[in-house]
C-alpha cells in the first residue's frame, strides 16, 4: 500500500487509487481489510461500531479519484524535469480545466453524487485565492506565456482555440513582429507549421525556413526559471550515502558514492548490472565503480 506524504502532492490520490485497484475490487482482500478494521474496534461515520468498507465508501473513493486524476496528471506533467518548457504550462492547465468542467456539467449516469463540491472548489472559490479561476486566470492573459505555447512544436496557434481564443490574433502579430524584415514569411511559416507529437523536441521539429530564428525565439520564450528540485534530491541522495556506519568515509569516496548513486542508471546500462540486485550487491557494485574511477582519474 502507498502512504500519504505531506511533501508529495499526489500521494493521497495515489494511495486511494491503489486502495481501489488492489483492495476494493478484490472481494477477498476487501473482506480481510474489513476484518482488521472490525477487530481494531474502529467506528464509522455514524460513530457506531465499524463494519468496514461498503459500496457507498467505494463510490466515494471512485469519484474522488475520478475528479483528482486530471489534477494529478497536470502536476506530474508540470513537475517533470524532462521537456520542462514554459509553453507546456497553459495547454496543460487547459486540459485539466476542461476535464473538471465536463465532470461538473455531467448528467445522467456520468453525474457525480458525492464529489461535486470538490469539483466546484477546484474550479472556483469565492472570497479567497483558491480554485483554478482565482489562481490561474491571469496567466491566460500573459503575453509571454502565450508566446511560449505558440512557439512550442507540440502546440502552436491551433492550441489557442481552447487556451485563449481572444488572444490569438494579438499573439500571431507579436510573433511576426519579432523579425521585422521577415514578417510576411514568418506569418506564412507559422500558419503552415505542422506540429510534432513527439515528447522529446528536436531542431527538425521547427520550420525548415529560417529554422535558426525559430529556435532562437523558442529558447527566448520557453526557458523556465531553474528549479531547486534537483539539488534537493542530491541532498537526499547524500543523506542516504552518509549513514552512521559510513561515518569514516573519506571526502573523495563520499563524493564518488554520491556521484555514482545519482548516475547509477547510466552505470547499469554500461556494465549490464542484472535487475533485482539488493542493497548489499548494489553497494559492492558501486565500490567496484569507485575503483574504476580511481584508475581513470
């Protein structure tokens, strides 16, 4: 089972998803969990003797996961370090908003029974800074963010039909104005630009004509502010390496271990380390790599 963690944004959603998939959908496991809850003497929402999870509890969890899935996917997309460009922000937020609005407007069998207040809270909240509209509406008028999406090979001007239709002409002209002597050519290339569906961007994804200018514009508007997440992970890795039993590590060996731990996936590919190695075997492998580094350095 997954546990909720305060510093992991999607941990509650992930835990509920696992609970639904591995417990609630398996009668034998569900009965075993209910038996544990009954034996521990817990109480239900009516403060009477706990009887375990029932169909209503299952429906509540299903609706919670259904509502939170677009938000969890959005967070996963935006917090990744690969292909982390500013142009991804507005289209990703738009996908989340559209998914939530469809759930809010759903009728019949698709209508939510318990989670409608959650959808409304995610979309809009009166009198505070919470909710999608309060937090992000101003971003959809930010010209630089709109330019970033327009210049991204995966999105472009066609994305503006859903992201910011009222700003489409203004952004179109703003891109053309970036190169005064090439304004008409830029407009033609922008309209004819076929968008790529590949997640990893390549220079070949940009229009062949004036490609260097297109790449320069892309870098100008899509370069985001550096994040401290990578450094924080390095600190965490260093804490895992420098354990109490390793207090006598020399500075050089400590640096080697941290470096190798952070690049272990590359070393496994290079030296063909078999899968499923335990911690002791992995440490032995790292020590061998340190010896290799000593010879190389």
